C-alpha cells in the first residue's frame, strides 16, 4: 500500500466516541449504562425550526446554493451579531458552514503554516490540537487551572507568545470545563493579538448557554475586521447537531479565502438546513431560556451530587452543559477513574485527558440528560467510592 500523507498520520480523533463504543459494548452484554460522554443537548430541534427545514424541502430548496451561504441567512447573522455582540458586521464578512467544526478547520487552514505556533486552551476541544498537528504547527497549550476557575489567564498567553505565534484559539463558554471568560480577559487577549499581529479564532458555539453571567467575545475589539474570526453555530442551543449548520464572521479578505475552501471541500451548505437556520435566528427564542432553566437545575444536581462523593470536588461551571470534577483525591488517574466508574458503576464519562494533558486528574460529565439519570449516576458512583 502507498504511504499516507504526513498530515494524515498526524491528525487524530476524539475520545468521546471511544468511550461511547466501550459503553455500547457493555450494553450489548446486557449492562445498564448511564451516558454522560457525548456533548449533545437532550432535546429535539424546536418544531418551528424543523418545519422551516421541511417546508424548504417541499418548496424544492434542494439544489446548490452560493458557497458563502444564502444572502438571507447571512443577513440574519448580521442582525444576530449586532444584537448579541454589539457590532454590526458587513454581509461580506459572513460565511455559512456545515456545522461549526468545518469553520475551525478552514479558518486554521487559512491562517496557519507548518512551523507556526498555535496557542489554544488545555484542557480544550480536541479539534484545535488535531488540526494544528495536521498542519505541522507547534501546539502551544495554555493551561486552564481550577484555581483560576478554568478561565484563560491573559498573562499566561502573553508568556507563550513568540515571533512564531500565528494564532490564538479562544473558547468561551468552554468545553470541557464550562468556564466563561470575563470581558476584561477577552479584551486583554484581543489587545495581545493586535499588538503582536496574531489571528484569534473565537469558538463561541455555547454563546447562549450561560448561567447568571454574560458571554463576551474577543472579536468586538476589531469587529472581526482585521485579525479576529468569530465562529458560532446552531448545533447546541438550537439543538440542531444533526442539521450541520454554523457560521463565521471574518475579515473580508479572510472570508473570501474561506469561501474558496468551502468551494473546494463541500461546494455549499445544504439549502434547506440554511432555511431552518433563518427561522432559528428570526423566530421564537423563548425555548432557549426554558432550556437553560432546566440545564441550570441539572447543573446544580450534578455538581452537588459530585461534591458529595468521597475524593471528588467539582467547581460550579458558568456555561455550556459540562461538569469537570477533580478526582485527584481518589488516587486514580483520569483514564483509570473513567474506566472504574464505567465498569463498576455503569456510568460513562470522559477522562479529562481526552482534552489534553492538563485534563489529568479530572473527568468530564455532559449533563444534558434527565435529573433522574443524574441522581442515579451520583448514587452509583457514591456506592463504589464509599
Ligand atoms: C467547543 C466546540 N466547538 C465546536 C463544536 C462542534 O460544533 P458542530 O457540531 O457545530 O460542528 C463542539 C461540539 O461539541 C464544541 O464543543
């Protein structure tokens, strides 16, 4: 067999799917497993949004559309950014993508060369490291520490900047820790990028998922016009993971290149999905507040429950739907602890190390499940750590 490309040997996958496979194998053997491994809301796409997609198919909106995205959706995104981020981009800055993840991939492809340095949070979403590795960039992790509520400390970023730094990736609210960065932290990081001529990619997929706190973007400083690229999407807070729809707000010259990546890779994002997206942005939003109300109860249930377990300590997350308990006092490492609770208690969670070396000593629970499942999982884990 001919050899694969260097990049193909460097790119890597996600542990969430490995744990899911182990859990499903146990289920095949007849075991009852409680699932906390996959990061997906436990509700269906709201009816009015789904109907807009169905009607679009009925109206034969099933053909190719412009690679950069439908003008109507891009205009809706412009209004959305104005309302939620406080600046009004031009439609030329908006690029529609099939999910947020391709946005990360293309934005990194468009900005990073082999040998460049990419600063990203650790623990953090695995795609940042995987794509950096694929590109032959140096992976520079900025540690998210429990004593700093898992928020990025701008001083740590400053220390990591060299003349090779090309990109800083920010993710708030954050996966896997649920941390939310402050306005001041965001501004300081944006100022560093500006001063050192570095791109920022801001992954804001959980932007509407905060508890008693406000979401800030580092892109408001330059209004995504010179060095910052804002990524957001419909997967999480509109419960549309399977529809595959996201968007980027980028400097016009970058947006033009991103459009070329889309042309070459996917031609365009599905037309009917985009019509559903227009309804999502412009239609009734009340279900988001209702969903977040329920998530808050679940968050409190899992955090209180985890804190009642011997050797476990969990910080209260301010966003997303993940709890990230410290399990160091159990005496186990993250992988062994995740296996222990899977095989002994039938609870599937991810080891913190699935999100990078600084995730050692932690587990990630996606609490987008019922309160009953959360309470049962806590009882089961309690019983094996007595
Ligand atoms: C931080 C972060 N970014 C991006 C994504 C992917 O979003 P999408 O499903 O829209 O590609 C996820 C999904 O888990 C995520 O947690």
